[in-house]
C-alpha cells in the first residue's frame, strides 16, 4: 500500500502498467535483499536457539577456562537465502505497523518502508508526506458539470460519501474504452483502480490479522483472496448499483454487464440470506471490480488521503459478507492458479515451474494486452492472453490444467524431464501475487 500511494503521488503521468512494474521493482525480494545487505540487517537475524556456551561479548579477555571462541565463530555462521532476508524486511514493516502510536499509527511503518525499499520512489518519513507530495491534477479541480454533480449526489445517497471533487468520481466510473474527447479530458479509472486495489488489500489484511491471531500466513492469504477477488467485487458492484453508472464505449459490455447483473441478482434472491451466493456464479466483466477499487481510490484522494474512509467502506459494505470466514475455506482451492500450483507441487512433486506474464505491445493503434505462460522445466505448456495480468494468468492456468489432465506422475516426469526432489516447492510461482 505504501509504495502504491507513493508512486501514485510522485508519477501523475504514469499509467497502470508503469505503476505495477515500478512497484514490483520496489517490493521484489531482490531489492529488499540488496537493501538489507547494504544495511547489514543479516547480522541481527537469529536462525537458531541462543547458547550461552558459544556467546562471547566483544572486548572481553578469557582469564581461565576453555576457549570456545573459534568454535563459536564457526557455528554461529549461517547461510540465509535471499527470500529469507526479504521476508525479515517485510516482517519489520509489519512490526513497525503494530508498534505505531494510535494517533499516527502508520508513521513508523511508512518510515520502515522507506528504509527497506531504499529508493527515491518512496522517501516519505510519515503518512502526511504522501499528501504533501500530491499535486492536484487539473481535471480534478475543474468545476464539475451538471451530470458530474448529479452522479456524485446519486452515489452519495447510496454509499454515504460526499465528494468535494465530483470529477474524481466521474473518473472512477469511466472505462478505458470511452473516448477522452467526449469526457472533458477526465481520465479513465485505471490509475485510481491501482490505488484502490492496494488500499482494499490493506484493510482486509488488517481485519483478518486482528480477528484471527492464531491463524498461519497461508490461511490468512487464502481467505484474503476471497475478500479481494474479482468474483466478489463484481458481485458487490452489482449489489451497490455501481454497474449502472459505468461510462464506456464497448459493444460487448452493453450485453455482458446486464446479463451478469441479472445472474447475480437472481442468485442473491434464491440464496435465502446466504452471503456467499456469489461464489458459484460466473465471473464478472472485469470492469465491475475495477469500478469498486477505483471508487475506493477516488474517495481516498478526495478525502485528502484519509485511510478512515477506506475502513468505513470496508466495515459497511465488505465485512458483512465475511463475518464467518469458515464458509470460504475452500475458495482458494477452486482458483485455477492455486489448483495448478497444488497439482504441480503435491501430485507431481515438481519444483521447476513458473507462471510469468508480460505486456503485448499495441500495434497500429489497436489495444495492447497481457500474455501469460506456464513454464515447466523451461518448456511452455500453456499460455493465455487478456487485458490484465490477473486474467491472463487465470486463462494460462486453466489451459495448463487441461494439458495435465489425466497425466500420471510417472508420465509427467518422463514427458518434461522432471527430476525434482520430493517436497520441494517453487519460489517463482507466488500464489498471492499470481492471483
């Protein structure tokens, strides 16, 4: 969240793709490892229990007894993987967040992020620095027209937040297909969506971390996936009536959005009050979850970067679906990317695989896209394309599962030359990131 806000404020002309790439460079394991190495953070990492027999304070001279100093020096050395040191950096940010003062609870964590990413793209020392770096764009401060004011009033009636800058809301509900010349230079929702996605992720993590102190990281990650999934956010957009306000110029969306809305509304009416009615419905058009995230981003910016508006939205409209997290215990296992990961690691015992995605350049004015590929032992077994990295990876995972359908472990090892050790997992396919 911190790096997303910083990039959003310092790079007002970047698009969503640039944001994702730059954020990845900031928070990737390699950058965290290099920063920790430069600061000699590894000197303070404990990887085994403390032994009073092998510990010697600096500056003391042994007067009598057996000298274990050489033995201690040899045994106290430990090999730490790059990912281990990066994990320690992330844990320090978490500890800093939990140690923050109630009235300025993010300040220490913001300072920790600056220390561990060690990059000019994030040099804030406290939360207030973010808004100080933000320059109000021209489109935001221009006087709204009647339609924009009317939209803000209608959304305020539904969701309760009053926009000081109605044009931010108009931007949050403007699809990339809508010609900018028709909208008085109001940009599409992609930048606000990038910001809102990070804000929503943070508020969900905080709530789960506080409510379930005894749960392990995997459980927390898998259940957070349900809360921030496109499947849920698409259903939420329909529940809140946001789908009626999307401004677009796409013929497929003219039929896809009403059809999806009808299915969601039917599923809810037949659910007899069950809050997970959305789980077994079809996937929503991606623009609908994007609208929810962009709306959150717009509220955050409009409020002067107050995280409380994000928390208020979460408490009122998201959390009621997730009071009982047990009903989502199997949600992550149904996701194609997670299912593929489990099949490769648990069934085939394969460690040499990855799921990668990259941008397809636009040609002759046509819209670009994202290509994702599943690679097993340096062989591409499946690929998928979409307008976003998330959906491209889902399509590639689905096709990979079709390719692997019915293949026994012995056949898999022979076909792909797999000689991985049993029980070893892949670090290249980070499920939380992939999804």
